[in-house]
């Protein structure tokens, strides 16, 4: 199964894929990214848009949207239209290190790659179906002819396995839109992507950074890599296809004006909360909202099938959490098996191998006191094999034995601290809550190391789970350091060139 980078490299040539991105806003493709008129690549003057009116050279500036962890979809001009190519196909997705699930997406990515166009563009999108069943592509909120709407059986025949449908339309709208399969259960397998329509005239006030984040949820039972698309409860919550701590922080420079575009397609609504800042909601899935509707907020409820744009000046330095505030959406691999298995003093058989346990219980039955509740399946996060043994970090005898008690874990890179709990914790009704095995005792800073995480507080990754990421508001020197590290990584930025100096 190919990963996203391989896809870009193989299908388009990495150079071609990246070269197409700077040309998003230009009619002609230019070989070199444009600089500011004064050659100032960093634009660190006049940062505070709340105090300063945009200078003339900035007045009409549209910055490209960054979608961390999601590639940008390149295009080429063919017969007067920007032509894109989307391939619906199965994707093996790594939600956090070691946790792979089988999703469905586009071009090796779930969510699919981000499409960015300009208002007024003629666009052609070739959709190939490499799924084992029919699919259809809907352009959510697009005011286009019915024949292009993608309603299977309504406006077109479903796209058969191995089949192709070519969509073509002229876009007069502007805003945060998205594309998705119009087969309901395929939506729950990940088949959505961001479709950004940049306005002819940049919105006022202009922003320095513009990010899009797609909110998704999956129900993945232990030892089953396939999401249950009919489930009503979800244990893996993702931002752009990653769960915390594998999400990539949004890195901005102190006093940047920032736009965040949240897109939700799933079974739940998500109240997205930003720490340390007050924002205004400037747009919805229908486009820009008038300033008269803007009011101060720090949480925006992104409903199913909705998009919400929020804007603010990042004037408060720090590493600020952005997260869904539903408590169950702030964790990974939720399960109800926390209990004796993680706390027994002598360990407990819980999922033995073929020879030791399969169908051959020596004592009691599967749910008896002699056997752990995970009989036959592993405990999930970080487990490199299916079978594990109880007696986890919260057991009474854990001190000094944590790692031996959890075979199969990647102890090299997992930071397994002793839990900070009272000696009588096991006798307190309700224990454990946040001290369970996936909690603070287990951080994976090294496993998710990347430039955007540089300088975070050690152990941070033990506290970032589910729909969580950071807004990192960095002073200029640290910001420049992180950007330089990103540039150096394989000679290429993690996801796309920042292009903050691109102008129309
Ligand atoms: Cu949520």
C-alpha cells in the first residue's frame, strides 16, 4: 500500500506536485516563488492587523491554505480548465505510531488531498474508482449544474468499480467547501477532502496564515484494523487523519492573523475549543459571513456537514491546545476494560497465544477472575503483537517492573513513567479515570518527533490524544528555527511550502 508521499512521487513526480502548488493563484505557472515587492520573505513588519490597516501591497493578498498531514492536489491546465485527478481507493492509515487502520480515501490519503482554486475558475476533476464497489462524488455546497452534483442514481449513475466520471464546472462561489463520496458508509471510511475556493478579492482583514482541518471519527475495535462504519460510538477521533499526539501543530509567528477552517463529516458534532485566544466566526460551509455577525468566541460547534472559519490575531505566545471539547473525543482507543487487568498485582492471563490459550482455558471461564477482560485480544495502543499480559503501570507492584509487565510494547521510544497515584488508589471508587494505561504514564515524544513539535515541553505527547493539536504562537526567532528545520527535512517542508509570500 503506498503512502501519500510515494503517491505524489510516483503519480506526478514530487517536483511536479510541489511546483504546481505555488501556481495556484497565478494564471501562468512561474518557476520561482514570488517574493514581496521589497523582497521581504518573512514579512515581520507591521504584524498586528488589529492596529494597522493593510498596506496596499498586502490589500489583495490571498495566502494558500495549509492542511497539515494532508497533501495538496496538483493540477494542470487542460483545454481551459484546471484539471485535477482523484482516485478513490483503500488507504492504510497510521493514526498514531503503531496504530494502522484500513480506511478508504483518495490518492493514498484519507482525508483526500486538498484542492485549492480561485473564484471563477473552470475546473475539471477526473474521478477514478479503484474501490471494490460503486462510488460517487458530491461537491458539497457547490452551485453547479445538476448533472455534476454527484448524487448517485439521481443525477448520474454510480461510478462502477474500475470506472471513471469526469466532473467539470465553473465556480462562482468562494469559501471553505469540501468533496465527499455520496455513499453514506463510504463517508464513514474517510472519503472526504477539503475544497478551498479563494475569493477574487482577499477577505478583509487579510490573514497571514490559513489552515484547514477535517474532523473525522472511526470506531475501531481491538485487533480489528477495519473501522465499523455502522457503529454509533467512536474511539478514534482525528484531525486531518491523525490523532493526538500524531497531529501536526499549527505553527504561527507571534501577532500573525490566523484563519482556521474546520470541516466536519461524521456522526457527531464537535465543539472545537482554542486556548488562550478569542476568535470570531467569519464563515460557514456557505461562504463568508458579514462582519455584523461576528462576535467573540473561543469555542465553535462544527456540526455534521458544516464548515466553520474562525479568525484571530495570535497575540498570546505559547503552545496552545486546539481540541474538540467532548471528553470522549480527547482520548485514543477508549475501551471499558480498564480495571483489574491494568492493576492486578500478579498479572493476569489476557489473550494467550494459540498454544497457551486458544480454546483451552486451564482455569475458569473467559470472564472469570482467572482471566482478564481482554482475553483473546491485545490492549491496543503501542502493542506490537496481539497478545499481551496484564499487570500494567497501575499495578501495585509496578515500580521498576513496568516494562517487563507489558511485553510487546516499544519500550525504546515509549516513555513509561511510574504513575503518580496514591498507594490506596485501587481502593478509591471510580479509580482509575485519567491515570489509566493510555494516560500520562505513556508519552511518545520521540515517536512523533517533527519540526513542528520542536521545543515542546518534554512528555507533552502523553497528554495529547484524539481530536487535539496545538496552535504554537512562537516568537520570531523560534518561529524561524522551526521553519528552517521544516525546510531542511528531506529538503522539503512536511506538507507543503508555506508560501506566505505568494501574491496574486
Ligand atoms: Cu468531538
